[in-house]
C-alpha cells in the first residue's frame, strides 16, 4: 500500500482559547429593541438613506436633498425616512413644507457596542 499524500498526514494538535465576543448576552428587552432597529436597517434603501444623512456636513438633510440619488418617488423616500425615524435612528424637524432629518446618536450607540467585536489573540490577555 502506498503512503497517503502529504496533505493527509497528521498534524500537531492545535490549542485554541475561546474568547467571548460580548461581556454578557442580551436581555429579552434589549434583543427586542435591537431587532426593531436591525429590521429598519434591513432594507438597502433605508440603509443608504441613513448613511446619506450621517455623511452630510451639516448633520442634517431634507427629502429634497436625499431624493436625487434614488430612482424612487419623494413620497417613497419619505416613507423610508419615517420608518427610520420610528425606529429611533433619525429625528426630524419640519421647516415650512420640508422635513429635515438628523441622525440620533443615542440610537446608534447600542448598535456600535453590539457590533464592536475585537479579536484578541490567545495569550495576549
């Protein structure tokens, strides 16, 4: 019988240290709140709208500013912005016939905390 190819040879055992990604699991209440937020962000149009508002130098944008980059009607854009506002990701202020939207930093903090996964190499603790 011939020897198996070198790629099939046994290797040295590898030891791994498992490091938790979060300090503690989410509570049922926190999970429900975050699920609502992630649901609002699950639509690509809403995700783009949020990033457009966040990237504005003035920190705010109206529907008239945001509609140009989409092949959607202004009422559809307004609907998506309303969903983001109801999820607590945006705040709004009416000025005349336009509504201006701003990022709600307090809503983004829990998302950032949940998504901030830092990889730590074994033995580096």
